C-alpha cells in the first residue's frame, strides 16, 4: 500500500504538535532521588517595593541571616532594608520530596485577607512561584473561587533535592520573564540549554512559560560533611554563606576557591543549644599526606547533638582520608 508524501508530512506535523503539547512546564520539580529532604532556593520578586522583613515573614524564614547568607549580604544588614520593585531575592526553603515531586515544607502558610483570590495569592503575593491550582490541590479546596477571610493555606513552593548527573546541586526556582530564552537563562546561572530543557521536561524555548517557575540547577561547592551530620546535605551555591553547628561554624561557597566549601569557627553569633563553641582547628594524627608529602588542612565535617566533626583534607588531587575526629561538650 502506498503512502503519499502529504500523508507522511501530516503525520510528522501531528506528532510534532503532540510533543509540543506534552512538553509544557508544569510548575512541578522532579524529586525522586535518595535524599528526601534538603534546603532549596526560590527567586522571589514583587511588583511593589518591599523589605527583607516582609520577605522573611512571608516565607516563614526563622532567621534573617539565612536570607542574608543566600544573597551574600552583610550580616549587619537591616531587616528594614528596601527591596526594589522586581528585584529578585533568593530565599532558602526547606524541601521535602514524595511521589517524585518536591515541595516546600508546611511551614510556609498564607492567611486569606479581604478581596483575596487564589490566583492573586499565587501570582502577586508569591510572585508566580506557585500556581493557584497547586495551592488548591494540596489544601483540598473544593472550589478555588470560594475561599473565606481568615482561612489559612499551605503554600507548596516547587523544589528538589535530586543530584544532577551524580553531582550535588542547589535547585533554584527561577520565575521565567517574558521573552526569555533557555540560552539566556543558562548563561545567567552557569548551566546549559540541554540541561535546563531535560530537567524541566521541555523541548526548547517554545515551551518556556512566562511567569512560571523553572528548575535551575546551581553548582554546589564540594564539602567533607558526613552523611550522618545534622546539617547534611550542606549544599551552598556560589557567593553564599551559612551559619551551622549551632552557629559555631560559618561556611562559605566561592567559585574562586576551587568550588570547595570553606568553613571556619565563628563568634559572630551567639551559640544556640550549646554554652560555648569548641575549637575544631586541629585533627588527631599526622596532618602530612604521605603520598605527596604535603600538609593537609583540618576541615569541617558536620556535627551532632554534642559534637563537631572535623577531618584532614587531602592535599593531593583524588585522595581522601576517611578518618574523622570530634570535639564534644555538654549540651544545655
């Protein structure tokens, strides 16, 4: 049986149209890896001027320093620091993964005010980081058009804890601007078109949806933090810092330092849970790499309820010393 060229062309056009329809941004981020919880980032902007205090409250961020660290702002930055209209602020969120999708923990909630509708809450209040359909779904709202003043709803922001090609990354929810291309976004965040397209299940620029969140993988600094540490996985993207180990340790990520997490003891903030911070600048045993006769650093490796862990870092590429030492003290 003969098939005309027109028939084949029609089938190809139909197939292309079907693939285009099936490859649309859903606003959901895949999260099916072995890590079920982590810290992720969202890029928030408001059409109106706001303050860091308002952003901290909106996203239920416990400590302002978490936002300051994510944006590499000085620790003495005021809560009332002005944030200009459309200025993007990176906000750290706690991410949980289940059923192949990652969403923020239930600590981010919004209370309905007069004249609010769910679409306004999603697009204006939370800057397009979530859809009203997703809010309605997770809160089991029978009719999104029938909500009442005072009702409190969980805001499920998209996130992920998955590795990318076996490497740790910080997943960042970037709200796509009108007219953007995958190439522009990739160049802005240090990745490539193919990675962005595959990660978000789209084919190309034609499937980019303005004002919708795109999963952008930010390269994370490598670290020696143990898997059993209370702050694991400790993932930081370039030009960011965090206080950990009950505020006794400050870790920074700087691409200029070979993408290796740099952690030092810190007295900038009062310790929490512990009376005093123990030193961790020394490790037990020799700090000389026998293979290449070079000195090794003693680096941060995590903490437990009573202990800060350290390990001797390798001085030679590709070598790793699994031995850990620990400094303990009383918990109050």
